[in-house]
C-alpha cells in the first residue's frame, strides 16, 4: 500500500510511523527494495523518535519555556528489565511497592536485593503514602487503572484545544471513563499528586511532550480550529509554498493509530492533508 501511494503521487512527502522499531525497519527494507528513486520524499521512523525530533526543533516564543525531554526521565507505567535508560516506573516509583507486591510477588522474588534497594531509593517524598494506597484498595483502583485515568485527564481530545489537563469538574462529571463518580474523584486526587511527584523529579510522560508540541509548535498546532499546513501561509510555508519545518508531510501511514490518545492523534493530523492507517495484515483508509 505504501509503495502504491508513492507511485500514485511521487512528489508527495510520506511519513511512515510505528511504535515498533523492528516493524519500521522491516517496512523500510520491503518498500525500498522495489523502488527506483532515492526515496528522498519518504521518512521511516518510530512515533517516539519523531515526537522527540519535533520537540527538539521547536523554538518557543519565550525561551524560558524551552524544554529537553531526556529519555531516562520519561515516566512509563512499568519500566522493563531491558530498559537500559532506567526510566522511572509509575507503578513502582510513584504508587510504591506495597500495593503492587501481591501482583508481582513471583517476579519480585527473582530480583536481587541490590535491585530492590535501587528501586526503593528512586521513590521520592512525593510518592503515595500508605493511606493513599489503602484508599486505592478500598475503591478497587488498580495501578494500571490509575495510570490510564491520569493519561486520560492529560490527553483527552478537549485538552488539544485548551492546552491544559481536564479540570476536576470536567473529569468527574463525565461518565465516559468507565469509573464510578467516587473512583473518578480518587483518580483526580492521584493525578494531582502524580503531577507534584513528576515535576519535583523533573520527569515527563508522553502526554507532556505532545502538549509541548501543541503549545509551542507552529500555528497549525496552536490554533483551536484545525487548518492543514498547506493552507497555512504564515509561520509554516516559505515563499515557494514549501514547509519551513521538516516534520510536515502530505501523507502519514500510522501503524495502530487507534491506540493514540486524543492529543497524539491531533499531532498526527496536523502533519497531513490525507491520513492513511496501515496494519500488518490488511489496511484501512480514512480522511
């Protein structure tokens, strides 16, 4: 499908995205094997690499807003043992080992005392207290549920317009999140504590980087009403009608795009006139 798109409009700038580095390499090899041109108009990269590239190239109006997103400061729900950057773990470093001990009893028993001590030291004074954890147990809020709630509060589609997380009232009053009102109240409390913990440690999560692009990127990202970049003369195009920034494309092929959050999806859409989703087995199209 990607080869077909390129053949139909060879002048188009095409971006091929996936969260999986191996899949991107496989697709790139398969596409380039059957191409006669030098492939200058095609870019193959992971979603993480592309967002990092965008964040680095942006220049905020106020230089004090400039941020760097260091890999080893990125919060993930649970850092894997293969994670060489030793990234902070939401479930261990923020929630705390006590609440996840039963869930990970078998896994924890295989860890050395040295690794356990390192994890303990990483927890800051802003991590959850025993009282917080008891509340989570009482309301049946698992660590993964809390993580997903926090991401929803920070990445709801509405946040793309307001450039700020949902307010407590907006989150608690909505039934779209699949939790009871009392559970949503608790999740919002956890969100506020999580943000204090994250900022104190100078950590960031994926939604922070996406919001940074939306707040400080070109007009196409900042404006509430979406206008494709090819129609944005000011701040985006040069005198020849070409994009001033190297991360604007005519077509984006995004693997598993249904998994993107509202804000992440908007960043993708701001790249394109036409958007194409591809899957490993078959493909589907949407404008």
